[in-house]
């Protein structure tokens, strides 16, 4: 079957359409390529396919640099230069906002995307370990097969030393073998976080400097994995906040709270994870902390909040949260999103409460993959007028 691709979709699949109108989703393809493909899964009204031959390649296509490209399930976007990756991710965000959120690009200000270096940027990794075989690596794409890795080009240099001398990983895997198993219960997962000077392998807190702030973090809590570009995003969020009282929802270990509080603001941080909150209290001691799921906290909210910052997980906001936030009547909402599909859905819900998208900026925190972060600035329509 020969098809010409139209565009990229969320997750990186390229869309093509047969003469009969059937939608075909093709992996590892770029827009405007003519490809000979074979169907891998037929779902009736649509199908998935893989490339057998590139008949007409995009001028943006390059050869992947990583020797593990064809087998490792980690980096899935190495076949385009980093600036092209960012442009195509922008197109995915734009498409999601229009199709799923009813938001046209001309209706808001789209600020210049912020990018960093394309390689050696990750300070966090989740290794898979086969203890009996003394093997460390990552899982293959869409598979439970372990791919042994001796070096990963997107990891910071210090993390790669663990692959060269993996004894610490084997030891950590042995300690956690009863409660941190891989998806197929055969390989043990060992999350590793790289601080300024040392690793966190088994729950030990290490110090990491982000901009002018220092944070204590462990490998057991969430923290952005691109510490090189994170200062730019955190500073942008703080600069976009207005007023003296700011609420930081899904606040984690206090990354945004630290930057927000630096301006002399009162910051109310809400986080459900006790380990995160304990670290946040060390990292930003001057905030008011609440341990609660955001969706269950509506009766405890205080008035006088001018800005609400939300940084939810990939699933986005619980259905009740936009109305809950709107009940505060904040002047501005800052939505940090790692999934523009759920962002688009939540923008619809905020629009029902009178808050519309005014400004958006993408931060390409994850080069060589289709993942990215978006910061969306919302304001209430009657405030604007």
C-alpha cells in the first residue's frame, strides 16, 4: 500500500488517508512523505501501519544518531533535527487545541518556543535491571523485552557512569526486588535521580540547583527530568503570575512555589503526596502547605487569590476542578501541561467558566521524543474588557 502522509498527531503517529477514506496511522513518518507501508493492526474504521519503504522522503528527515534507535523504546523522534522536532510539536499542539478544544491559533498570542540542547539533558532515568543476568537497559518499543544499554545519549554524563559501572544499580534492584517490578514482572525498575553532586537511588534525598534555588529531591518523587531547561520554564511561570497571593496546585516538591515566593508573594501550595510535601516544606519553608487531592479541597479554599498555577499529571484536571478554581475569581490562571490533549479539553471547561486562553508558550523539555511542556495563560473575559 502506498500512502502520502498529511500531518503528525499526538504521540507522533503520522496520519494518512486511503482513497476509500480510511485513516491510517503510521509510525516513524514525517508529514508530506510518500511511503510504502504494511498494516500492523486493522481496527476496521482505521488501521496502524509501519514503513516498508520511503518512496519520497521529507527534506526534514535525518538518520537517527543513536545506535539503539531501532530497538530501544525510549527516544522516538530522532529522525528530525531538533528545531524541526520543535516545529512539528507546535503543529501537534495547535491541532489538538483546534480539534479538541475549539481554540484557533489566531485567538491568542503564541510566544516563541523555548528549546535547549538536544542531547545529554536528562537528569532522571528509570532503568530496567535483570539481576540474574547482570544486565541493565530499557524496554524495547511496545515490548517487554529488555534492551541492554551501555550508554544513552539523552542522559547527562554522570548518569551514564551508572551504565558503565552498574553495580550500584544491581544493589538498588536487589533492595527493591519485592516492590518495584517492571511491567512484565521479570525486570526490576530502578528510578535514578541525579542531583548536583550525587545520585538518589534508594529514597535518599539529594540537592539540585535550579536557577537560584536549591531543592532536596529523591528518586521516589516526581521532578522534571530536564534540569537544564527547567529554570527557564519556572522563571516564565513566576513572571506571568499577578497579585500578592498565588495558589500552586499539584505543587510537588515546590519547584514553582519557590520561584513564585521569591517575588515576595504569599504562596498556598496544595499537594496530595506526603513525600513530595515533606520535601517541599524543606525547599520552600515560607509557603502555606495543604496536603490534599486538589479535587477534594474546594471547601477549604481562601479568597483573595489573584493567580492560580496548575501543573497536573498527564490525565489533566479532574472534571470539577475548573469550576472550583473559577469560584475563587482569580485574575489569571497559569496551566502547565505535559499533554496538550487534556489541556485542550480543560480549556473548554475553563471557557464555560468565563476564562479564555490569552497566551501560550511551548518548552521543548524532551528533545528526541514527542513529549513537550506547554504553559497556557488564561484570564477571565470580563476582566479583559
